[in-house]
């Protein structure tokens, strides 16, 4: 008697098998072979993803395909024809398995792209493993031998009993599980009894691995305390690469890929950013990877998948990535408050905040947030920073109503209890319902307005709920020029010119290189001190280089933009002090 379950249950069907060849890693080449099973081969469509979860932009990984070919078991070449810009189709008359092999060029070091050389091999599955339509729910098996001798594979997928072989439950599990290969420093530790490993793939950098283990453990325990339960995974891996500049992270189901400058372990400010990055990606174990916006539960990888809820998925996570290191005892209260005030100032001063709502920013991430130019601050808001401030306001309003309560933590736990792991995911209506249950319908309506209407949240008075107050920052403030400037080896560059500001009105533009103000040459780090020599209302001649041209433009300087400092209130009472302690895990400092 035939067991029909074996033929219909994808988990019991023949797996999709992959083989990875790193023989030519020194040339940045990776060859990947996928074996298409016999029952899927006829007219099979082979698709290379165009994006990876957590990074909402079309990346056209197909750009890195050097060649692709198909072969029958007897060595006979099988014709492949393009079927769209990022897919290929096998012939319709096949009656046996087919091997489809791609050669990929891998020399782009980010957390969302492949990078392979003599030192290491970072493989991001969306950019590496084409999937077989119709086989998405089958197990996916990866054979990845470490090469050369002495290197080893660090996989976010569990290993099988077969040598050098790893198994994903299905396609989505594979795409959510990166690989790192190399002779790399590592440190093992536990959080809540669950094994963790941190791998450093940066060139040099002298990683302080014991410190990383201590800090990651403390952050992990703070996350577990936030959700008042056990870790939702039985293993976790940080794969960390070093770069000359910049940084970022990409969450995965059971780990994360991080990138930081290689000097991160020797620079206190960079290391604080690193702690925040660990907290952010680790919190995604709960928020995003298991508590999932409905639109992202089963996304299509060959096209954009849009969600209006990134203000929760990323904005709330960004809020907690500052709060969790504080609760873990790694940041001082002052460092937390400095970060919150800096974010508030940046969001308030960004013209795009008054043009684009958080809901729009979430939905338009594919064409706005991840596709930036010099005008982006004028056209969009940042659902990370702006979303974190809405989370901050919501948390404060909940704590104002119930100083002995847990504020936003309670809403988060309620969402987790109701929607974690559910096939349908959660909707914005679910989020607002949880807010209403904890804080009442008027508060849910207020947050709905904050998310659906352009403009920064109102934080001026509500900070008193936790014994804080705003005051004027100390030190002189220069007149307003209206630019976002950066320093590089050329000097001062106007990264963006802010809409309707003095520089905008004068015709300056993002990308201009500042040469001089009123005939005084302005070098790297000299813009603020140069402006301090002038008053609001002064008209100065600004010399900039724009491509091959030298432009001299008169600019009338505006009133200084006031900077605010967030700190303890001298009039904080016992209720506010208790609310502060419950919020941060620390007593309110003296004013």
C-alpha cells in the first residue's frame, strides 16, 4: 500500500540540494549548483532573489552572475532560457533531475551582499542560492566544504550528520540564514542557557572577544527580561565583518550579520554604537523574525514586498537598541539621554519629517529610505529614528498614566503573546488594539495620528512622566546655514542642503564643496567656528566648487537653531523617580 502522505507533504519530498564551490575564492568567485529534483525539473523556473529580508530595496543580485548552465546526470547540457530579468526556465520535456550551476562574482563587503577572498567567505543566501518555484516548502540542503585547510564554516543553519552539510526547513529558512567561512577568531557564551557564538571576520581590529561576550550576554538577558520569558531559539550566531568606515546589521532567524569599522574595539564611541547594533539585531529575534508584520510573513523574493508597519518593526527596535544597553548596565543614563536628544533634534530639523508620514515612510522604504540622494532629507523621514521617537512618546504616555507599570514593554509583550509565530502575522490594527488595551482608546488614536500624519511627535512636556525636562544646551550656537555638512579629504562637503533654509534660498546644493566664506578658506572641521564669527541676518559670500565650476553665492544667515538638552528635572517627585527607575533600571540622577 502506498503512503500518499509521503508524496504530498513537502517536508517529506526530495530536498532541494545545493553544492558550493569556493575553489576560486581568491578571484572572488563562487560557484553554486542546485539540483532540481525529477518531479520539479520539467518546465522548472529557477529564481535568484532580488532582495534580502530586513533590507527593503531591489539589489539585482543577478548582476553578479557570470554564467549559468544546466546539465543532466549523464553530462548532457540542458537548455536554459531567461524568464524575466532574474529567473531562468528549464525545458518542459525533462524526466530526470537537473543540475543548474551559477558562477557568482562576490566582492562587495556589506551585510546584505557576498564577499569572498583569501581571508573569508561571507555568503548571503538571497544573493547566493537560486530557488526552485514549486519547491519552496521542501527542505533545502547545503553542502559547503571549508577551504583552504584550517578554515571552518560558521552557519546559521543547523548541521546534519553528513559532513559539511546544513539543512534548512524550507526556502524562507535558507534565505534567512547566512554563512561565514574562514580561520576566524570566535568566542562562545550563553544567554538564558542557549549557546551563542560571536565570529570576527575583520582584518585586524584586535577584537576584545571576552568583552564582546560579556556585553552580548548582558544585552541578551535584558531582551529576555523585556519579553518575560525564554529565548525563542536554541542557538544564535553573530557573524561580524570589519570595514574601513561605516557599519550596519542584518537580522536573521537565528543570528545576525554585523559590520563595523575595524577600529571599533579601540574607540569608545564606536564601541557604544556596536553595543547598540548588537541590541538592535538581537531584539529582532522577537520583533520581526517571530513577531512579523503581516505583509512580510511569506514575502515574494522576486519583487518588492511592501509593509506599512516598519515603524514598529524597525522604529520600536531602534528605540530599544538605546534602552537595552542602559538596562544591561553598559550605558550610563547620560549616554541614553544624549542619544535620545540627538535623535529628537535630527528628526525635528529634517524637512522631510514635515512632508512624509511614518506610514508612508514604511511603505515607500523601497524607493525612499534605501535609495537616497542629496535631496533625501527634504523628501522623506527616517522610520528608524522617527519611529523610535513615537515609541518614546508612547512609552512615556503609558508611564505617565501608570508610573508603577511597564509602559511600552507591556504592549510589546501583549503583541508577542497574541501574534508571535502566527502564520497571518500582525497588522497595524493589531498594534493599535494592543495599545488601546494597555493605554486606552484615546492613546491608540493619538498614535494612529502620529503614524499617519507628517510631523515629529510631541516630547516637550511628556518627558516629565519619568522625571526629565528639556533645557537649552550649553555653548555658543552659530547662525543657521541650513546644510548637512561632512568632512572628508577634500574639506567640507555639503551632503544635503535643507529645503527653504538660507543655503537653499541662495541656490547652494547637495554635493557642493565649500571653499570659503567671505574670503576665508574653510577647511575640515572649521565650518562651525567660521559661522560663529557671524550673526543671524548677515549676508556672507559663500564660495563652493560644483564639478568644474567655482560659484560665489550670497547667503543671508538665519537665526540659530536652538539645541536642547534632556536631563533630570529638579522638581521630579517620587512617582516620576519610580517611573524612571522602571524605565531604565537605574535611579534618576540628581538634577
